[in-house]
C-alpha cells in the first residue's frame, strides 16, 4: 500500500460526563491510556491515544466531559480543554448514551463545528433491553444534526467498536502515519502513573471526595527495568486525608496496590510505588498548583 492510499488523522472524542468516552478510547487503542470510573468527570486532561493498522492511523483526543457542575478554576479549565480539542481535528466522535438525550447533550452539540465530519457513537447499547427502540431514537437525534455515520456500540464489552473505527478511517485524509506503529499514546509515563493512582482514588472513595483530590508525581526514577515512583495525593482538608489513608492505612494500601499493578502492565516492567497524602487547601482554585499538576 502506498502512502497516498494510507489514511491518517486526528479524531476528537467528545460527550457529556459519564457516557463512556474514556472506556471507548481505551477499546479503540487496545490499551488503557485514559483512566475510567463510574463517576462522571474522571478525565481532567486532554488524553491522546493512537490506533495503527496497516491501512490507517487514528490519533484520538479524549477530553473531559463538558459540564456545568463543580464550578472551580479546575472545571473552567476542563471546559476550555473540550473547546480546544475541537480545533484542528479531522473528525469528531460524539458519544452519547443509548436512549438518553437531553439538554446537556444539546448544549455540547452546539459547540461542535459543522465543517468537521461528525460520527455519532451511541454507547451502552447492551443496557437497552428492547433493541427495536434504538431506530426511532436514532431518527430523533438525526433530526437535530446530520451525522457522517451513526454507530451503536458497547465500549464496556467491545461490541461494534471495530465498525466505529472503520467509519472514522473513512473520514480522515489520505496521509502517511504520524507516529511509529508501536506507539499507543503521546503521554509520558510520569503523567500516566499519576492518572492510574487517581483512577484508583475515584473507584475506592465516595461520591464527592475524588473531586477534591489530585495526584502529583514527585519522583520518577529508572533503575534498569525498575521504576521508582513517589507520588503525593493532594487533598483540601485533614478529614479527607484520614479518609484516604483509612483504618491502619488499608485504603491507601489498596490504592497503591491497584495502581502499581496497572503501571506494571502498561509499562512492561516492575514498579516500586510509594504514596503519601498531603493537605493543600484550595488547590482546585490555585492557578499555580494546577500548572504544577499539568492542568492549564
């Protein structure tokens, strides 16, 4: 196959919180490059994943879910990230939840540029008991906006994800690949390590506390194939620190064990991970603190 026939492009993944964008990205890439949880607004950064086949390369940009709750400097930056991710892309995947379409979806839809091919990924179709209801639902949404394609998927199970990738390949330009075929993300290991710790916090803590937590990698050293990683978990209050540590340190240990195992799978080598919790009041409204955390 010549370079002229090969396709390559940048694809934004957008959608409101908790529709499964990060899970879908990981499925399309084939590795966990974006953290996931059942809580909305897990993603805080612009996450890049790469899917390469002999015929094409897709560079995906996962974004935070656009939302109006939790009004802090952090969330304003996250919403700005969504808008920036729509610039200079070749196509857009708009992810919604099957049989759910409301004003939050409509508000985000208005931000999507009309000149970009827009593919609708209707996620969580495995949750729909009566599949006959899907067609009228698709027809209803198609009256709101014209789509380059509509693809029902289950990101959690992987159903029809390859069909979605095939549709996206059709809507990116003919071009040689931008990255080596074995690359799956442009993100550094230091960043991925912090995200994997934060994922475990989201999964193990209550509904509100994860939004008051950040992870800062203070040391990342290589010793042969061993990575020594020291990470600080930032919270707003002393009471939050006690919750994260847990009785006799059990919760913090569970966070560290889960994150370390994921790091070893992703990095392909042994990891020594040390965690501690620090109180840094008001970090989510502190521009300097957010910059240190890579949130700008």
